[in-house]
């Protein structure tokens, strides 16, 4: 006798584990030092779609508000495409003035996405 199990559905959902909305949590410097993201950096969102496209918003610290909190300024959003081959992700950004390609190694562990390259790594948590 043969039967189908619900495991088939679960494997479809994990086919591309980087798909979703991600928020910057920290940075890992080349020397391995971990730097927590600032209040403004944590407002940014990286959205990775199942169709091979992505978008991201980021915020920069633009001084202080009257109450002493960080004044966060929205930067120009990024959009583009990505492809995955093994543990590498190739990202092609298309902004208003130029296009750039970045190749990073990625790992997904539970609700944490880490993108690493020669300059260090960025650690994201799933929203």
C-alpha cells in the first residue's frame, strides 16, 4: 500500500527558505566582531519574493529628535532580482542611476538569514 503524507506540503514551503520579509539585526565585521544594528537600521526591511525579485528599504540616522531619539531618514528603496546556486545568492540591484551585482553566501537557521561576503556579513531576522 502507498499513501501520501503531509510531509510533501512541508517540503514545498521550505523549497526557498529565504523568501519572506527580513529585518536587519546585526553586522559581523571581517574580524568576527558583531555590531548590533542601530535603531534606524532595524527599521529597514528586505523583502525576498518567490519569483526571483526582491525589494528593500533602509533608513539612515539623520541626527536626533527633540526628545533625544534617533531621527531616521528613509533612503531610496532598492529593487532587483536574485538567483540561488547552492549556498550562493547572486543579487542584481536596479536603482534609478545604476545596476550592480553582488554575490554572497547565505545561510538560513530557523528565523535568521545571514548574507556573507568578503566585507563581513549582515544578519537578518524574519518579520
